[in-house]
C-alpha cells in the first residue's frame, strides 16, 4: 500500500510537470512546422559634423527589445505580435580617417554614414503576422546629441525606432511562410498599421532570403497615423572651435616679435585629430630681430599620441590668430604663452553665458570643459619711461644761453654806437 501511494505521488508530480510545460510547447507548435528563418536587416547610422572638422573616434551601441504584450486589432488597425527571439546589433564605430559622404545628407554640415545590422541569427517565425521589435540607442557620450532631425541637429529625440517584420503565408507552397518586409518607424510605436481600405488591393510581397535593408519605399506613407518611416539613426557630434589671438601694446612692445604658445589636451582617444586654421597666421614663421624663441612651422592638424595627449606649440605676431577646430563638448584644454619680459593679460569669450574660461594668470587660459565656440585674446604690454626731464633741462639752458648771447650782442652794439657818438 505504501508503494502504491509512492507511485501515485510520483505520477501526480509528473503530470503536474507535464501540464506546466505543455502550454509553452503548445504555444510554440505550429502547423507551419519549422516556420521561416528571419534574415539580418540593415539600417543607416549617420553622424553629423561641422563642416571641415575631422571624423572623431566614437562608438554607438543599441539594445533590442519587444513590446510587453501583443497589440490587438481594431476596426481600423491590424494586430501586431510582439517579436520572438532576441536580435542583437553590434557596436557601430566611427574613427579618424573614416570617409565622409560625398554628398552631405544634411544641408550646411558634413555627414558620415555607416551601416548597422540587426542580427536575427537563429530566429524563426511560425505564423503569419506583423512582428514588432524596439531598437533603442544607448546615450553614453556627452559630446553627442542623439536621435536628431536633419532640420534641427541640436535637439535630441527619444532614442527609439520601431522595427516591424512582415511574415506572410506563402501561397506558392503548402503551409509555407515567407518574410516580405522590414519596416522601421521613428519612435516607439504602440499601434498597428491601418487595415487596407475597400479600394486597396492587398499585394503579396516577395520573399526576403538574404540580408535586407529596412523598407524605404514611400517614406511618407507609413500606414500609421502621425508616424514617420525611416531608415536611419542620425546623431550630431557636438564640437566647438577655439580661436586664440595675439595683441602687442606699449611704447616698447615689438609688433615684429613672435611669441610662443602651447596648446595642451589630455584624456583623448589615441589618434584623435583636430584641424587647425592658420589663415590668419604664418605657416612657416622666420625669426626676427626681436624674436628670442626658436620658431617652427605652425601645423594645420594636431593629433593625440598613444597616451591620448596633444601638446603642440604655435607662434604668433601682433594681429595674428589661430583656430583649433572640432573639440568635442566637455573637452578640457589649456593654452599657455611664453610672455617673456612683457606683462600679459587674457580675455576669453565663450558663446555660453554660464560657462567661463580661467584666464586669471594672464598668460594661460584653462577651460575645464568646452561648451561653445571660444575666443581667447592674449595681450602683451611693455612700456618704458622716457627721461623727458633731462631733455627739458638742456633745452632750458640752451634758451638761456641764446638769450645771453643776444643780450651780449645787443649791449655790445649799443655801447659801440654811444662811444662813436661821443
């Protein structure tokens, strides 16, 4: 009797286990058998830059998720199923030297376009339907404005795209399926596409059997009210320019003299490159009689070494300036001057009201994190006191002497006349 009770208990546990597992198995079973394999799909990753600036070293990452629940059909919209499996997207990397687009995708800026791939390896669909996934870009770089629009590159979006995979019954085979479209929408969409109207004729799509691009046909016709189809994520690289200039003042200041400046940045990615505009300077300065430093060429680019450091010297005369272009938002830098025997002052102007550059030392400007185009004017002054008192004394004596001579001549002539008259 005890053995029967033990056997009964074992059977009960097994039945409960089978009953617990059966719904998952049943849910995954289908008359379509193994279903149809999803193919990888590609979309564009576009980086927007200020014109003329170098492509930076910057990475972009994405996460793929699915809706919490299926989206039921309504009288006006089709049902949407939450996606199956767990697609992935590899990091998209931009590096110094990456080619820019021949034709910019954004007016007034340079653009760089790379391809991102949604990896659907091992994922199959077992029923016809629209399967939905959400793609979210990871915002982890302070120098990047994420998910922007071509008409407003400095305003961030919501970081989301919605990817719908269209799976159809393949009428050319018995109980077959085919993937016919990958459609990507701007934002995180929670409604289904419109039901075909009575005047529309449903058209069966062509089976996609290789890596595909997201559908870009009729971008203005998304079939979802107030929703835009897209084929990209677009980001703006938020960088700024630093201009530093030289002014010489004072009655002993030499406007012919070259002064040495040192531009320093630490903590960059190795190979980071900045363009330098030396239009208002001399590319290859020559030493002048007043110049005491050893001058060298002013470079048109500066590049971070293996440790991520840039330390570059520049040379300026009175009235000249240099522009270093493309410092990412938040980059800290220092510009210092060898003022020699001059009195140095500096004035910094940045296009942001609540941020300032420390120029208290006079010959050094320190920015703890650039947030706008910046101009730094370095003024060197040297005055001398002319011994004007001596000149006045000599002139006074000279005048007195002249008066004395005139007086002597006058009285001498007058005395002679009197003598002759007598």
